[in-house]
């Protein structure tokens, strides 16, 4: 049996909206095993994006714990959390979040640049460029290295974003509505990329509101009113 890579225990999260408190997660429990491709599905407001952000330490729960490889993220220092976000998890978002002032190759190797000192970066730059170019070639973008993001199609930009998320060889890939800004065929191509990555051993947690997209995953989890229903 595969070992768990992420475990959430008793997660509660609420947000203030004026004088009202809105409960988003309500005692959620979840275990993700290494090598799984899990889709988290739910309607708008069900808490799925909030859950993904907490699993990736982009947000903190009001109470409850998230364990990564049996380590409790609540016990991590700010420096350790920054390292966790940079090294252990990779993020793919609906709107790409690429930097238009950088070319495609620079966007992809950026995560390895920010994790190093200036001196350390100069010693690693050639290796980083080679890895970034290799990832882009893997995703059919070898002829786009010097293009700017605004010169690419939506599907190409999302593949660049996936390459960037994989730059530091994260243990887990977190994808928040990765096809939400794409037409069906282009979105399906992106899902095929995820499927191939998962076959190679990559753990993937993907949030979506579309049942057709969710069915590409190996396991589907339904979130309703901040709780898992199945």
C-alpha cells in the first residue's frame, strides 16, 4: 500500500464578510497517497480552492492540521514554509500567473532562481536553463523558449505554467481549475499532460467544478459545504 504524502485532519476555515462569518471548511479529513491523481470536485463556494491553498500552505486553517510526509506544517517556521512551497509542491492556476516581462524559458526557471543566493544562482544558472528547456521540449514548446507569454495561446501558456511548477521537482502538483480558462479540446490536452505525469509517478491534486474533467483522475472527491461527502 502506498504511503500517504498529505493528510488533513479536522480542518476548519471561515472568512469574515462584513459582520458575517462564512464557514468554508468544517472539520474536513483527507488523505492523499503518493502517486495518486486526485480530483476535488464541488460547486462554487464549496471550499475546494480554499482546501487546495491550505494543503499547499498558501493559506492557514483556523484549526486543524496538515501533515506532509508525516510532518505537521503547523510546526514549520516561516523559512521552512517558504522552502516547502518552493521545493515540495508545485502550483498550477487557472490564469497561469506568468510574467510578461520575462520570456518563456525565464518564466520556467524562475522558481530555481528565487530559492538561491546571487552567488549560488550564478553557479546553477546553466543547469537550470537546461532543465527548463528540457521541460519545455517535453511539452512541445521547444520553439517557444524566447517568446513572451502574451505571444502564446492559452494552452501553450498553461503548459509553460506546468513546466514552471515542475522546475524544482516537487513531490506534489497542486492544480486549481487548470482548464477553467481553456476551451474543451485545449483543456483535454492539458489533462492528458497531467495523466502522463501521473503515470510517471507524479502525485497530483486537482480542483475542478466539471465532472467530465474530474473523471480523468484516478480518484474523485466531492466537497459539499466544506465537507467531503464520499
